[in-house]
C-alpha cells in the first residue's frame, strides 16, 4: 500500500473518532461493537472499554429487543445495503432518547460481509420541538373550530330570532301605516324605514359572521356575494378540480376575507384578482392586488390580520405567505391540503 494511503486512513480514523455530534461505530457481522468514537461516548454514555464487544441491541428498549428489531435491522441492511430508522434508543443510565439511525452493510472486494457501519444522531430536541409545534397547531385547530361553531350559533340566533322579530315589527308597521292619516303615516313610514335599514345591516352582519351560502351554493358564489356586499371590484379565476369540503371552504373564505379587508383598508388598489386552483392534492389560493402594498407592516410579524391568516392556514395543515410585487401591490398566497385525497 502506498505510504499516502496509510496517512489517509489514519486521518480518516482520527476524523471519525473525533466527531462528537454523531455516534459512529462499527459492528461485526453478528452485530457486536468493534469500534467506538467520541460522539458515541457522549450520546450513549458508554466509554469504549465498557461497550466494545457487546451486542448493539444494548441500545434498544426492552420491547424492541423482545420483538427482534435489532436483528431485523441487520437483515434489512444486509439485503438492501442500508437501513434508516427513527425511534427510541437507551443510554447507559437507562434514559431514552429519540434517535435517527443509519446502518450500512460493509462488504470487502470479494463481496463478503465484513460487518456494519452504524451512525446515530440524537434527535430528541428536534422531536420535542416538532411535538410542541404539532400540539400548538392541534390547539389552534380546536380554537378555530370552536370559533366557527360560535360564529354559526350567533348567526343562527340573529337570523332566527332578532331578524325575524324585526321583520314582524316591519310588517305590523306597514299594516298600521295603512290605517293612519297621512300626517301620522309619514312618522310610521320613517320608523318603518329605520327598521328595514336595521334588518339590512343585521343580514350583512350575519353574512360576515357566517356566510350561509357556502354549504348550499359553494365557495365561489359565497366569495362573489362577499365581494358584491363589500363593493370590492375583483376578478375570480376559479379552476378547482373539485369543491373543497365544508371545513376547507370556510378556512379559504376566512383567509380571503381577511386578505380583502387588508386590501380595502390599506392597499388603495384599482383591481384585485382571486385565483383558486388545485395543486399538490390541495387548494392553492392567491389574492393579488395592484395597490401600494401594506406600508409599514412586516408580513412575517406584528400584524394581527396577517398572523391570523397564517395561523388559520397552518391549523388546517397548510401554509400562507404575504409578499410584495416588484410592479407594486401585494400577493397573499396560501395552500390547504385536501384531506379527502
């Protein structure tokens, strides 16, 4: 062997032994540990003299050892060349950590199995952070669901109780006006006009709180009705392959509602385009305006409406971004998965 090869092998050995973020060690064909690096000692808690020669199943929880998981992983690595796994592993002191593990079969030039290389990384903190994020999104989803139920209850109460009562008052005022002299009729007509105006405002409020047309007429008609109600001139480009389910439709409507509110309050736009399409087994929606954008507002933090849009999308398993255009204006883009796919 060339002298440089000896030096290269020595450097490689020093590199592997010195790595501290990864446990890197070798197994013989039977699964017994034959080498040990600094990362393995730090992550698993064993000194080299304590662990070399022992079977690598010492790192697995009792339930995995009993089910034969260590031996199964070696069989798969031998058959496929390598195996990657994530799961619980056990340190010397008995504590568990979440590990990403790669086992690679090592063959010599003649094709004979000489052993296995094993690389383990402690992923406990990442898993904890992911779990916290999942828990937060689950809580947010429950809060959004509760909010929509409460909106629906309020809308029904206002529609079935308050509005119906005021409609009855309106009818009685009309009957009363027909029986009065012209002088008194004008007064009653003015009162009737105020009642009708209140009924109209309440109906608009009910629509904003819980758009009744989504379940019956679909998302597109509900968006069109909202745009007409708010006097927002917008083009709707609707190319969904199928109508979203009720939950997704409500989420899409709410995010669009918030985006259009921002356009109306801040953008001073002359045109708005709503684009809805089917992308990656889900619904991609873009709200594009040609206004001045959102001056003074950081799309990534600090503005409740933008945060609410993002949180609604993430609670549904999707994402939401807000960005400016080089030509001016703002693009709100979000995607929700089609859970029926």
